[in-house]
C-alpha cells in the first residue's frame, strides 16, 4: 500500500478513535463546570446519527462509490447506503456542541472532523455530497439540541 493510501486509511478510519477520545477527555475534565455537556452531546448524536441519518437511508438507498464504480475501497466497508455520512453527522454533532462550550476546542474538533470526512471520500466509501450532508445534519442537530436544552433550562 502506498504511503498516501496509508495516510488516507489512518485519517478515514482511526482518526475517529482519536477524536472520540479527545471528546471524552474534554468532558471528563469539565464535567463539573458543564454538567449538561454530556447530555446535550448524546442528544445531538442520537438526533443526527440515530434518527435523521438513518431515516434518510431508510428511504433513499444511495450506493457507495466503490459499489457504483466497482472498485475496492481503501477502507473495508459494507455496501450499506452511502447518503448521508454517519461519521460526518456524528462528529459534526459533537463538534457543534463542543463549540458552544469552548470555541477554540470546537473549531479544532470541527476542522479535524472535516479532515476525517474528506479522507472517507478519498478512501472511496463516500461521495462528497454524503459528507457535506452529514456535516450539515450534525451541525443542525447540535443547534436544535442546544436550543431545546436552553429552553428547558429556563
């Protein structure tokens, strides 16, 4: 495997674990200062990845690039529906919540989520439209959950 392919695989598959760990470290270090942070994060992820993304995939079975173009992707993946990207929805939802609590950390998390998403396009498991839609769904879900949380907090 060429070196560039190894980088794409690392960024598209393993960077998600690093982002998840970084998110948990932020939560752990700030759990007393931001008691609603974890609840809002779980809510945004459930809305974006569990409800919206899966509902769209239920009604629209868009094939993944490696299925449609008949090639072997750099990241092993099932031939499940491609649109929208669940990874992008998940990590952009977390990034949106994180941004509400810590802007510099949120920006870094969102930029890294963009790198992760772009790498999944380069690996052949998503189309660009998949990750763009997933990112929008994730950010919109974070916004909705934050608005609801603030409304019920009053």
